[in-house]
């Protein structure tokens, strides 16, 4: 239809040029020039084809009126209408082009926003994943710490129970704490005067000592013999050594391994009381079982 309109206009323009009629219409000439310029504008052709077609139809009516020698005011009016339709076509094309530019810019902006939001979502996912990993690691560490705490508590409870049992055993033996360890003192009531042979143990101390060694297999002890100052030094050292050996033999007979026991004679050294009295000398005649110090012994007074 547009091609037909263009062909008709071209024929009209040719006929008008060949006519011998001297009359001309400036308004028609202007409308014709504007229409031809619009026809040569690719933007108008592609974006406002309907408006351009209607402008061509209006121009064709003006050309026909001019050819039919209608009144000048009618020709001018039709030419004005055609020129206005050309203006509308050009304005429509410009508006469409601006809209496309705006739409392109909006699409680009939307794409940028989408990319930003996608990046934010990806970043949030990464942070969430890292947080979950941290929480998992923290949970594992807490579980390990809790297990260690329970294990330590069990060890403490076992240690406390062992220490309590040890304290009961040592109290039964009347043990005393000293710098060199826990000391159990056996008086000379186990021996006849000047003798090293053990008498029957009515107090049960030897049995309790043997039981203590069996309950605590990591314990070792030094058996130390002491005398009063009566008699010669050599005889006192010899008597103290023989009494220490007798206690060692009694414990060995009760099942205490020999390698956990050692003996030593101090004779009249380190008296616990005055040798000037009978009672003092009796206290000095003794055998001491000295257990090597261990951490469990700290609660003993």
C-alpha cells in the first residue's frame, strides 16, 4: 500500500511539473519537500511506517485538489494536513527511538541489578556455608572438650577414691608424713631385748603392711633399723640391721616382692626421744618403714 501511495505521488508530481499551469502552492511545495525528506529517513521508515503512510495519503489528496484546480484555501488546508502528518510521523519515529534507548538502558540497569543481587546471594551462601563449617568445627571441639572434661573428671574421681583408700590404709598403719615420705613406725615390742627375732605380731601390723603392698603394687619402701645409745656403736648398728632384715623377711614371707624392699641401719642415730630415760630409750628402739613420697600422699597430715 505504501509503495502504491509513493507511485501515485510520484506520478502526480511529474504531471504537475509537466503541466503548463503556472499556478503554484507554496504550502503544497513545503508539504511535498517534508514528505520526501521523511521518506529518505530510515528511522521514520522503520519506526513510524503507518504515520508516514497516512501523511502520504493526505499529500495525495492535496495534490489531487491542486490538479483539479480547487480553491486555493482548500488546497492549502489539505497541504497543511499532509505536512502535519509528516511532522507526526517524524515525532513518532523520534519517540519510538527514545523509548528503545530508554528500554535498552532500563534492561541494562536491570541486568546490572540482577548481577549485583546474584553476587549478593552467592556471597551470602558462601558466608552461610563458612558459618556452618565453623559451627560444625566448634561443635566438634566442644564435644572433644566435653569428652576430655568427663575423662579428667573420671580420673579425678578415681584419683580421689584411690587417695581416700590410701589415706584409710595409712591411718590404719598409724603412718606419719615426713620429708622423706610416709613413715610407719614399729616399736621394739616385736623383739626381745637385744634380739632380732620377731615375736608373734599381736597387733597385726605386719599383716596390714603386707596387705598395703599388695593393694598398691607401685609402692616401694626402705626398712630402717634404730637403737638406743646403750652398748657399743658397732653392736647397735649390727642389731638395727638384723632387725630391719627380720622385718623384710617377714614381709617377703607374706608375699611382698624383695625388689620392692630395701634395708638400712642407723643404729643410735636420729633418736626420737631422750636416751636418758627408760621410756625415751624404748621409743628410740624401733624399725621404720619409709614409703617413697608420691603425689597421693599430700593429703596426709
